[in-house]
C-alpha cells in the first residue's frame, strides 16, 4: 500500500519517488543515449520474509526520463534503465543524493501541473491468487475482481502478471511489479515515468547480486 510521505524519507526504506538513500557509495546511472542522469523511480528493500536473503539489501531503480521519449526504456539491456543493488552496513551512515526525481501530474483549473512526489510503501505478505481465464474473471463478484486487479498492480515478489509474454531469465525472480498508474487513496495517479500505460517489472538474479528492469504494455 502506498501513502504520501509526510516528510522526506531519509532511511533506506521501500518507497517510490523522492531521493535515493544510498547505503553504499552513491552510483547515479546515466542514459546511454543522452549521457544525462536517469530519473530515480524508487528504492526497494529486499524483504527476508519474501526472499531468502539477509536483511539490508536495497535495490535502487532508475529509468531515462524526459526527452526524447522514443528511447528503448522498456529493454533491460538498452542502457536506458538500471537497477543498483547495495547492502547496508551497520557502521555506514546512509547518504542522500539529489538528481532527477519523480513528479506527479495534477490539475488546477483545468491546467496540468507537476510537483515532486514521494510515496512510502508498506509491504504486506499474503497468498497469491490462482491464475484464471478472463471469462472466469468476468463471472467473479466485484470484490473478488478487485483482488485480482490488485494482484495485477503494485506488488513485491510472487509471479509477474505479464502483459506481452514471459521475459524472466532462468532462475530469476520478480522483485517488484509497478503499474504505470499506481493507486493512492483509491485513485490512480499519473507520474512522469512512462511504462506505456503498462507495467514495470524489476527482476532479481538467483544470487541476489544483479537486477533487471523492463516494462510491457498492451
């Protein structure tokens, strides 16, 4: 579940937006095409309750933003997105660095405007729903459909809800799945990341030493 951060998050907690809170040396990636710093999407603490890892592993998510918008940000090997993995040490103080950050779009008197956004993410561990066909989904009660809609949205771990087809490398796992328009207080919000109105998938390697970011759309 996402909530607006009441004040800047200054600890290595799972969040979307804001500034990265590095637990090792800051490493802000740049776009292969433009040479400009990428947009910081958020950071994810790899939860020991979901993954067989020791506490303290943090993934930092980046993607090229701004112009031009035709860069292949959906391709994990394009040089237009990045996943940085770092491990927290008890004797090292977290460091915050500034760079291109996430903004949300809002409307004021019919005019689209933007403001920085930082969302705290609370992780709840639950069971995955069984896969069903779309015709079966349509026959479900509205409350049950909402549960399946949520599984298609923001989640950590579990099975990816692929839109175009399985792109999971052998042995890798889903770290987090992020919809283009995440839900906040019952309303979908628009940010300046661009997943083609689809879904972003962040994958993590078997040894929890590498990450990949990609997105798909319908």
